[in-house]
C-alpha cells in the first residue's frame, strides 16, 4: 500500500491534543498538470519564424466549455482531445486519496501515485501540439517559459497562500515545531517557485513542504526548459536517444528507491523525479510526432477510462510492485495517452470531460492546502471528521468547488493581466488564455 507523503497543512491534531508541536502527517502531491492549447491556420511570421495563428472561435470554446481542439496538425485535421482532458480530471481527483487518509477508498487504488507519469506524458504531448513547430523553427525559449510560468503561477500562488496562512497560524499559536527562520526561507523560495533547501528542518527534506504537490510542477518546468532549448535539434535519432537514456534512468532510480511509491517529492529521491519527468515528457513529444507517421488506434472513452483505473488499481506487492511501476511509467501510461489522443467523445461525456479538464489543475494544486483548512476549522469548532471516506469526499468536493470559482474569478483574470504585462508574442498569449 502506498505511503502517504508530504506535510499536512493542518493544525487540527495540535488543537485537539493541546500539544506544543505542529502535528505533521505525511502528505505529498503527485500530479502534473497541463492544458491543451488549440490553434489553427498557417499563422503569422514573428521574429522570422512562423507561429500557429490562434482561432478566435476556438478560444471562445475553450474559455467557456474547456473543449480541447487540435487544428494545428495538417496531417490529422481538426479534432478534439477531450478524452485526455477527462482522464486528466479523473487522475486529479484520484490523487487526492494519496494525500487524504480515505480508508477503504484509498485501498481501492493503491497505485494512484502513477498519475504523475500520466500527467508528465500528457504534458509533453500537449506542448508538442501547441508549441512544437514554433520551437523547432527557432522560436524564443524565453517567451515559451514566460507562457508556462504565467499558466502555472497564479493557481500555485493561491495554494501557497492558503498553506502559508495555516503555517503562520500554527507558529503563532505555538503548534508548529520549525522556527521562523525556516518558515520564512521556505516561504521566500516558494514565492519564487523554488524548492526548500535540503537543510531546512521544516518539511524534513521535502522539496515543497508548504504545498507538497508543487514538486511535480517544478519538475515539469525543468522539462519545459530543456524542451525549449533542444526542440530545434530534436530529430527522431536524438529523441530516441533521450528516451533510451530516460528509460534506463527511470528503471534504475525506481529500483534504487524501491521502498518509496512514486519517488521524486523529497531531496532524498530527487534523481527519480528527474528521470521520470524527462522520460515521460519526451515520450509525450514522441507520441505527438508519431501521429504524423502512422495512424494510431483509438480507444473508446469507456475503455480508456477503464484502462487508467486498472493501472492505478493494480496491487502487486514486493518486487512485483517495483516492476509494475517501471512498466507503468515506461509503457502503460504513454500507451494510454497515445490510444486516447484520437478518441472522439460527444454529448454528456464530452461535457463531463470538458468540465473535468477545467477543474483538474486547481484540484491538484489546492487540495492539500484545503485539507489543512478543513481539518483546522473542524478542530477549532470541536468537530471530529476522522479519517476515512467522509474526509476524502469532503476534500474532493471542496477542491472541486474552490477550483471552479478560482478559475473564473481569479486564475483567468490573473493570467490575462500577467500576459498583458509580459507583452509576449500573440500566439503564445492566446494559447495561455485558453489554458
């Protein structure tokens, strides 16, 4: 059974027990994010390079319904990646059970931490679709990274603010063990999207003790930066070499940290996080490119969803758990993205997938801080939620609701404002708004 990772942000245990130390439970966040950025047409020339021209109609569609449209690839025509959006949402809610003690609900999906590999693959696929041609033609790596930071930072900042407010409350009440120096250091670095120092006592070696799920965001940005600089040189030969080296690194590091499920969220297994993101991300890039070479089979939505659930519900033990995790990272999750990328969904299923995609990033980055807020509030009020399905469902409901409200009232306006301040090339700006 997977071990809970990361620091809880709740002071509930200290309130109930009257202890002088902040009662951290082990929590972590493992989920990558990634939005599908549609574009269409032949585009325009900027800085000597041709970038895809965003479609106003498609921008309106994704802003209002979260639909994901691929109209950039000439060999495939217009299509929607709605099923990938839907799977992204399923993964976001499933990973809550890796952070919240959900009792028998968590026992149903012991491999839920493998969602991070799915998201890293999906991110590579998404960004190759949205920006691959521009970067391969010599587009600005700096502009690309500004887009990515603007896409991720506002919601990340909201989660950090909620988390730090609980930490400050715990320190002020005497519930928190670490000193103010460590807390302020973690807060300052967190505002810069940087991990806590390895020597910090706050977090005990976690990369992002204030909001543990941010570890995968950090690794994704690292992969984005590498992609931005190597895209113009990324021939099939180079891509295969990267995948071969990445596969070897994934196998080695997962075996090396065989007692950790989903390694990468602490300094002690940083190497595994880097290996996973580099292989998975570039596997996603390869899958997107492969669509121009062969026609990939399509899975119906129910088969793709079922396959994802089977992967995270598989419960091998011992050495077979390690072997399965390697297979999931190297084969199963990339294959699922490949087979679901061309699937078509309509009607109620399409609307559910669209809504799921809209909520996914907010649910991912906010659910641990909200767990802390819910637990602290219930403890102060003398209400004992306990550990089990009720707590897990409460956090999932709160995360979904807050993510929905924050997306409309905070995240989108903040990204539009940041985009205006950055004065980036129009295609990048439009893609960001659709994220």
